[in-house]
C-alpha cells in the first residue's frame, strides 16, 4: 500500500527479489495535471507488478507520470520507460543521462570501458563474461527510450505544488542527484546516504577519485539539515549522525585497504579485495557470488584510488595488470 508522508507525497515500496538491497523506496508526488515518480525499480516482472499495483491504488497507470531519477542504477531506473509511456518525461542528471539515453550498442561499449579496468585489476575473464547475465545492473537495465531530459546542479522542478532543487552529489555514481524541498524540509537522497546499509562506492572511468568525491559530498548534504531524509532503500534516520558514521566507516576501510596493500605488495584489486572484510554470507572469497565479487572489487578499487590520491600507495602496470605498493 502507498504510504502518505505528507499531503500529495507518497512512498511506494518496490521489492527487489533475490537482491541484498531487498526493496526500493520509490516516491510519488501527486499533481493536478501530471504526477512525478521518483525512481522505479528493476526492469523485472516482480518490480513491475508491485510498482504499477501501487500506482493503480492512487488512480494512476503507465503514461500518467513523469519520472525523476536520482541516478542511473537499474534498481532505480529500470522501469522508467514503462512508467512514462508515450507521454511522459524521464528527468535525470546530465552526467548520468548518457549511460541511459543510448542504444544497446552504445551501452555495450560503455560496459566494455568499465570492465577494462576490472580486467586490469585481475578479475578473471570467465567471470567478467558472466556479468551480462549475473549483474542486475546489466540484465535488468531499462530498455531504449528517447524520453530523457537532462538536469543540472541547482535546477528547480515544480510538481504537485512542490519545488524540488536538484543537487549534484557525485560518488555513488558520477551523476547521483539528491532533491531538496526546502519549504517542507524534505530531502530525497537516492543512494547518496542510506541509514542501515552502506552505499556501494565503486570506481568510475569518468570519476578518478569517486570515494574522495563521495566524502566531500557527504559534508555538502549534511549542511542542509533536512527535517526528513528519504533514502532510496530501507528506513530513514538522523542524517547528520549517519553522515558521521559513513565517514568513519570509510576512514576505517581506507586503513584496512592500506594494510592489505602492505601485506600483499604487487597484487591487483581482485586479489586485494579477497583479503578485505565483507558482510556477506560466504565461506570464502572463492564462494562469493559473481555479482557480489564485482561490487566488492569495485569498492576496493575506489579505496585504492583514494589512497593513491592521498599519496599513500602507488600503482604500476605490468603486462596489462595493475599492481599496488605502499609508499
């Protein structure tokens, strides 16, 4: 059932079967002429049924809403083309838009550029080949759609009598956005801040120090001091407290990554990630599901990139492989 947060603003719970995230928090702003849906769920039947059933309870169906995406990830963007139908618009940051508003061939080339770094880090080729089917970011991504419109930092959208200010907060993705309703004191967070799980911060070709950008933007979002913070997954909480916890978490992880590099000089991120600690039900690194290995290695890479930016480690490339050593 949709839950009313304040008049004309609803939270919709979209299950993510088989995914550790469990569910997506989508949000619906009801307007007289058009309604605005914030995020959608995977391009997957279970998500489709849950999302459109809840929209139906509000008297809405495909084509009756515009969609506002916090970022490009498939659990947020997958159903956007179906939700807007032939009449609506999908709003997304100008930074993340090229990853969504493209042909299958262009999307495949984008993935090739991303996986090239993983190959350099020692990710096994046979496991990389499986990612097209095992990684929901690929298998449940939105179909081609020409209904996107770009948003820039600070841009204002109006819907249902509300004014939403788009805030570019790179880190989780290069174009992650939060949306601030100043009058109501409400902040839509997407995956920039989550309260009972830690957002995945991976390495991006277009964002040389993703973790550094993320930490900087944690301080930015904290300064808004919203009355209510609405995350993309699970429960809400105290934003200032959670920002402090996330910064401390990454401080500890950086020290752990540095120790692993010292203990295993010359190793790449795939091997180094296997020596780091992860909260996952698996007996060993070898038993990690392939998709979870991808996320773990990506997060390890972002910490290695941050350590390099701090001048604490160096990377040399030999035979097409990256190898790290402590300074």
